[in-house]
C-alpha cells in the first residue's frame, strides 16, 4: 500500500509539474519576459506547496491570507492543470492541420497554430477561474440510484438513504456550502442522511463550523456520520465532540437500529482503520464485528475507505457505503477509471461481488463533496447520492 501511495503522489506531482511548465511556456510564447514568468511560476508553486505543508502541520492562516494569498494560487494551479490536459488534443489538431505541408511551410503552419492555441488557452484560463466562482453554488448535483438487494425485508422496500462524503470543512468548505447542500437536500424527501467520513480537512479549529453546518442538514428519520482519516489528523476526539454537539448520530464501531415502516434498518458504523480496535487491522474488521453485536435489523455498513469492503465481504454483509478516494479528483467521465486506481481497486460508483454463500455484496464509493489539496475536479463532480433500496 505504501508503494502504491508513493506512486500515486509521484504521478500527481509530475502532472502538476508538467502543467506549470506548460503554463510557463504559454505565457512566454505570448509575452516573452521569460525570467519574469519563470519566477512568477516558481512563486505560485511555492505558495501552493506551503499551503499543503501548513495543512499537514495543522497551522491555520488568517482568513485574509486564505482568501488572497492561498486561494488565487491554488485556483491558478487547478485551472492550468485542467487546461494542460487539453495539450495532447492541441498537438493532434496541429498535426492534422499541417498534413501535406513540408519543410519551412510545415514549421510555420505549426508555429502559427500553437500560437493561436496558446491565446485560446490563456482566455480559457480566466474563463475557468471565473466559472469556478460563478458556478460554485451549483457544484453538488443530485444523483438517484435504485439498489436491489436480496433478502431486503418487505417493510424496508423503498427506504431512501442520501449520502455525502469527504466534505473537508476548512479552506474550501464553510457554512455557505452547508447552506447550499441543505437547500438541495430539502428537494429529495429522503428517510436517512449519512456522511461517510472526512468531515473536516485538517484543523481542529474548524470543529465549530462543522457543528453549525451539520445542524443545517436534515432527514425524515435520522442523520448519521462516521469518521475518516482526516478527522483523525485534526483530532478524532475534537471532531467527534463537534458531531455529537449537533443532531447527528456518530457511530464509532457502533450500530444505530432505526425503526422504519414496521421493520428495522441497522446502520453499522465501522471506524476508519486509524481508529480500529485492533491497530494491526487494516480494514477494521474487529470494529465491524463489534458493531454487528448490536445489529437488530437489515444491515447497511457505513465506513470511510473502500479497502474496508474486504471485511464487509468476509462477514457476508450485503451493502456498504464509503468515500475517501474523491475519485482521485481526476477521472474519465462516465467510467470508473480514475487516478485513484493507482492506490485503490474501487474508486467511484458501484461494485458487486458474489460471496461464497451465493449472496451478493454491493459497495458504493462516493466521489466526495469537498476537495483535498488543489481545488479541482475533472470528470468527477461532487454529488448528493440518493439510494432507494428495493428487494431483488
């Protein structure tokens, strides 16, 4: 796992590095002044890296520093990353545009094309940055899924569960974002609301915002949450207290048995492996077993990481919800191919596996609502996932 994580960050940093090299070449091709744009690019990269370092050290800069010093460089890095992904397309179009040309004629045609592409890219850079601000209130789309489960009791047929995950309260998620999501939740008419970890980003100072924000979210029956790895970075006890200060039920290797339509649905909350009962248990199977001791109805597992599905399958449980991957924040749309596949087998959407007893275990990996690091999502927009459970 450690090697795969190192490979993931190696590839991610390489992509980011190449995108900044591309941006530098674009600006110098348009305006010259290579030395100025070199040091400008270096400065932006260093500011962005310092943001990551401060986040890991749990140092929270003042609001004006976040808004004017950090937000602009990280949005710049994000938009240049998006635009640099189009460079192979530029190259292919350029090759097609110069077919049949030879020698100096071909070189001049290609230079003219690349110059025009650079100008288009520069305009696109600012368009994307502006669009990020204008469309931010509409980022979380509502997606509905029907999940067919064998042995689902008739009483639970049609129960609805809304899922959020990885909201990362902090620099890019504040009370305004909670208000936006709360308004969208009001249109769903869901029975239960669950959040599968990473409630805060890194700082324990964001705990009061978390409490206030959670109190804005609602469901007809119950609101439930589990912790993720970032909650442990910020301080599990502090985040746990913030959740419990709201109307949410926090499950830490525990079960919530909820009555519904004459039946019972049991939400089994398995702690992130960082909070596992057995510290040598990478899937926290021990915590899931403990939660099962209080199970009284049809089980739905809430956990943070997709690799915890191994414990779910071993214990022959039918349905699990998780997050953690963010789909790598970079994915091929309408597929399950994401940059997070370097680390995890399951990174976004539904996965099914037939168990030894003939039953099927279903996993849903949420793409996440917030961001970690660079505020960019390509091909994997945040969503409010809504599941309607039906008998198979």
